């Protein structure tokens, strides 16, 4: 094999490897950073103020009220967003209790490593839930 042919094969191989790396890394990068900025379907904003704003904005976009209607709609959307937040807090607390029960029931079945993974999962899940009970694991 000539040096020129070796060089060509090396360049093609390097190009292939770089292409594969770019193909693997870039979608994850964009997903990570776009997910923080989107407020669309399927994207959750964990802050309750943002949830309230999203709810109110959605109702206004759907209804498209005039200024007189907007004044009447505001207390209704405020009330509804408070009710939704209360339901979310309650359901998160119930979910935590269920996961605690699952951990207790699985304890005699699982190995120590499996129990550790389950505990880590539970901790991460609780960290994502707004309104969770403090200190509960």
C-alpha cells in the first residue's frame, strides 16, 4: 500500500469517527438546552409561578377575551391555578407514600445493590416533585 492510499484511508476513518461522535453528541446537547427554554407541549416547567403564568396565558390564548372579559377571567384563572397547585402537592405526597411502601415491600426480595439503586431513583424522583414533603425518603 502506498503512503497516499494509507493517508486517504486514515482521513476517511477519522471523518467517519468524527461524524459518529457529532451524531451522538449534538442531539443530546440540543435536547438538554432546548428543554430548559421551551414552554410547549411535553415540556414541564417546575416553578409554580411559571405554571400559573402558563395556565393563564393558555386560557387567554384559547378564549381571546376583550379587556372587560379579561378582568372577569383573571380571578377565575387565579383560583383554578391555586386549585391545580394544591392537587399537585397532594398527588406528589401520595406518590411518595406509594414509593415508600414499594421500597418496604421489595426490601426482602432485592439485593443490597438493587436497594441502593431504588433508593437513588426515589431520591431523584422526589427532587423533581414540587410540593413534596421535606425530609421524606
